[in-house]
C-alpha cells in the first residue's frame, strides 16, 4: 500500500455523498476511517458499503488510542456545520477539524463567536458533487482532479494546514487556498447563481401549454440539468450565502431586463447592438471557463448519427480509436421522435478533416 499523508484514524461525521466518498477514498488507500452519523440507517449503509467502520466512541474520554482521530472531517449541511464543528473540537481536543460544506464564512464565524479553538479548525471545500445524494451515491474517485479549497484564517497553524492539504492530496484533489470570504464570493458566482438560473428556467416549462418541451434539444437540457437538485439542501446553502448570491442575481435580472427591452422592439435604435453586445460578452465569459486539463481552447466539432441499438457507441469509439484520434469532449442526445442518437464529438481542429473522412469511409452518417 502506498504511504499516505493522512494518518489513521480519521473520523468522518456525516455519511452522505461527500462523507461516504471521503471514507471510500481514504479506505482504499489503507487509512482507518471511523464513521459517525445522526442517522443509524445512513451510518450502517456507509459502513456496509466500505466507507469505514462505525466509530466506537463519541469523545476522547471514551476512546482508546486506536479509536482517537487525528483529523475530523465534518460532512453535514451548512446550517448545522458550525455547531457540529464546535462539538467535534470539544470532543477531540487533540484533533484537527475541517468541514467540507459549500460555504465557509458561516462556520468560521460560528466557531469564532462560540470560543472554539481556531488553531485546530480549518474549513475546506472540495468542488465536486453529483445530482444524487446519500451513502450509496459515494464514489472513491469523486475528488480526483477537482479543486479542493482550503480557507486559512488568522489563527491557522502550519500543522493544521499540512494536515488538511495532505487529506485533499490523498483524495486526488488539487489544493486551492482562498479566504472564507473569497471562497463564498466565488461559489456565489460559479455555483449558487447558476443553480437558481437553472431552476428559474425550468420553472418556465410549467407555464408551457403547447407541449413545446417535447421538442427540447441540448440547449434546454444543458440549461436545466441542475434544476433537479434537492430544494432542501439548496435552501440551506443559499441561506448561508444569501447576500452574495442576491447581488449577482440582481445583475442577472438587470441584464435580462435590458435584453427584454431591446427585444420588445428590435427596430428601435441600439436594440440590435444591445443584444449583440450581451451575446459577445457571453462569448468572452465562457472563454474564461477552464476546459480539459485546466485550459481553455477551441475544439472542432462533428455530429455523428447513431442508430438506437446495442453496440453502436462501442463501434463508433472503436473506429475513432482505429483512426488514432483522441476525443476531447463528447455530448450524447437523442433525436426527438426518432430511434436515433446524436453524438457530438469535439477534437483538435487539425484532425477534424481526417476524422470526418475516416468516419465517412467506415459508413457513419454525419450531420452537417
């Protein structure tokens, strides 16, 4: 077994998606993981699933040395994170405690206001997740290649920083250092507002009395994919970061209002310019989003028509591999009302023509 930066045992408090994924990832590396959860059912599932073993003690006075954690990882909803962090700091006076909630200012302020030992508390947040939750949604590789934000504060010690950095690295994360306020400002823009915009767009479908949604293609699906997220969890997240989200949401509303005004009468002077400028600004914004391997570059796209029957995707990938061409990005969707799939493949521009020729020679139908 490869040596780890994380020393055993580690206590994971909360065995939902993130907690079970932490447990699975560390257990796979030979770290002894203790599990704790307010729900006996969730706790039992996580343990049976291989995320760790049930913690035999609730505090240091009851625990043997083999069951005394070096690190406590709090994986609970944001509205109770600060309270649970305080409990763990008091229960384990020699342990470093982190929480992995998606807001960082609120737990830090709670610990500070309640006199917690800030030298042993260091908040963090792995930027990873799934649309599903619970112990069975956990994945041992959930954090691989994903940013893991660590939020140092005025009393952070070198030891605490090393411990949490080691934890993130052992789980395959890429460490990013931000203050709690910087983190919360960032996630308001890149996570919290997109969730609300997606939900609002999906809400418009409820007002559709013409069954237009049956014609939906990739555009609507892309915009509304995350609208299926858990409303209860998101209420907790948004309540902890409300003012930051509200500020950006008001700007989105102002931009949308300006577009609506221009589109009310596109013959008015400047109307088309306003639409074009917003579209151009969107082009510039999306170009700033990192793509594959953390860089952003333009790929060439081609769309392959695939019959909806077994083996077709496997054959397509086999033929692309035979052509010795790497697929950079891929999107799969179905053609409405037809037994047909549309596979959008993005490749480096310099191999686009060769791939087109190779696939046509092998009998694949390509969309213009």
